[in-house]
C-alpha cells in the first residue's frame, strides 16, 4: 500500500499515550503521509481549526477533552473530516456508527487493519 499518502494534506493522530502516537506516526509517515499529533482533544480541536487534516485518528479516552467530546464538537460545528476511532476501552463500535467517525479499531490494532481503514476512509472522503 506504499505511496497512498502521495495526495496533498496531512493526517492528525490524537492520543494521550506518547508511545501510541509515535507508533502511528512511524506507520503513517512510512506510507508517505505528513502526520501531526495532539495529546488530547483540546489540542486536536485547535489543530483541526488551524489546518483541517484529511483524516483524524482519535483515541476516545483522554484527559482534558476526550474523544467523545471531539466527535460531538465536530458534529456541532459541521466540520467534515473523517475520523477513525482508536480505543482500548469499550464503545468503539458505537462511536464508529456516529459521524464523523467512519471506522473503529480496538487497541492493540493490527497494522494492516489500520492501513486498510485509513485507505477506505480516505477513498470515501474523496
């Protein structure tokens, strides 16, 4: 799947765990994407407002502003950016059924499943 990141834009990875953020950056940058990160939902919403990404990979359970609040804020503000929910907790499937979430992956995730979900989400969003 190498090279699917050749399209303009960037991806936003939002997770309070620096190890998860680092792994996701390595995987996605290895596919050719420019990746920015946020440690919590507050940082994520600021980054989205400043420079909307092509796709957000969003942890649900975070301090300050959690992923559920990010999803609700994106809906309230009619911000049209696809979101892949990543969580170690329960409820990922429910979140994926609520736009702007388009998919959910349970942590720990399989790299091939992650890349396939990213590819599908980007293809669906044009």
